[in-house]
């Protein structure tokens, strides 16, 4: 069974300068962290904050193309984790058929936020998330690292 998630926040890892997307299971205080690049983290933050850039970013462009073609994103699912790398699928409706498209989780999340569709993780993936390492990592963060991007 898939677990519905919401983006809780996007934090900066002070050691690596990468971004960490914290996904929270709906109705649960458990979180699933996904480390992403700075550009990907920024794209997710923009969507969370409702920031519309003067020119479309890649995820805005993709949403616009899908809209123009009459395709509708239905959901995204983080499907598996292999060697500490997450994998995702974007489900798009086309002429009554549901298509699954391979995607990086960061891209799938950024697109889901722009199209207002649910984000899920496969149950097995959620069970494998970095809970203990996340707790110790969060303890090391200072106030400036936590950001203001909670949804």
C-alpha cells in the first residue's frame, strides 16, 4: 500500500550545501528525507511558496507543455530506493489511459506541487527511509539551516 506524503519543508545541509526535502506521512509524525541538489531544492521551495518566476523554470515549462497537450498529472509515487538513490514515477492521464513516467523524485515532487496532485511513497520505501540518521542530522542543524518553508 502506498503512503500519502506532504512536503513538510526543504532544509539546507550545512556540510554539503545540498537541500533536504522532508516529506511527512499524512496523519503521522514520521518523515522521509530526500537529499536533492540546490536547483531542485529551489524549484520545490518556489512551488511551496507560490513564487512564479518571471520566466518559466523547467518544471513550469513541463507543466505548461502537459497542459497544452491536454495531459493531466494524476499523482507521483516514490517507488523504490537502491544504493541510497530514490526512484519515482509520475502518473499522467492521456485519453483515458494512465501512463507512468520514470522521474527523479525531486522532479516528481516539484511537478506534483505545481499541478496540485498527491505525492506517495511505496510502503517499503517509507520503511527504509533514514530515520535514525535523520534524527542525528537534524540535531546538528542551527536555526539558520531550518528555513521557513514548512507546509
